[in-house]
C-alpha cells in the first residue's frame, strides 16, 4: 500500500488528469450517470478507477502551469465525448419509442423518467429500461470501463485535438441515432399497420 501512495505522490498530475477523464465519462454515460446513484458513490468510484489507472498508466507528458490547465480541458472533453457517445446510443430507444407511440395513439402521453428527470415517451421508457437491463445482464457496464481503459491507448494524455473532424463525427453519430431508432421501430409499426 505504501508503494501505491509513493507512486501517487510522484505522479499526482497524472492521477488528476485520469480523474478528470473518468469523471467526464461517469457523469454522462448511460449506466453511471443515473440520478438514482448518489454523487458520492460516483465520485468514489471515479477516484478508485482513476487510482488504479494512474498506477499502471505509462505516460511521458510534460506539465507546466498553463499547459496543465489545457490538459485538464482536453481530458475533460475526451471523457465527455466518450460518455456522450454512450448516451446517444441509449437515446436511440427513446426515439424508437416515440415513433411507436405516435402510431399506437400515445403520441401526446409522456412519463417522468426518474433516472434523468425528464419526460419521455411511454414505449421509449419501456424499451430504454429493457435495453438497460440487457446491458447489465451482458456486463455492458464492464464495456464502459474497458472503453475508458482503451481510450488511453487510442488517445494518450495530452494528444486530443479538437477540430472539425470530431464535430463531423458527433453530428454523424446523432444522425445515425435517428436512423437506428427508425429501423428498430419499423417491425412494430409494420405490425400496427397490418
């Protein structure tokens, strides 16, 4: 235990940068961002994962006062983008439910989603909860943690560049969400028409 603390004292900058990226993911991704999970548990889990990653992470980033603040912003953006991608794919089920609700006469009816504290379509909430339970049953929450670990291989600390290509990827991701939601709802809508 003393060895881990000694490593952390030497690499506290790396620990803080890992914590920033981890927090960005855990406060936006579909499973970990639930309002039912207290913030103290989210923070504690983020710190625990960050501690483990900072010990095993091999980086040669150079830190200066102005450069460190830029690195903090970059790491936050990486975490937020990874969490946002997970959230966008979970929003596909709300879009699918909205399309189905319009066809079965529930177009104006919404229910309150206690996880995100927003109004969502009835069938969208049903499909979201069903997908959420399937995600848990196939250990999809482990995949989110694996994505965090793998993100350091693809985007090392300080290597993130925010440019037009990233904006194009995010816009394409949003458009694909609507396309996937429509494709998922086609069988149910076809049965309703029949």
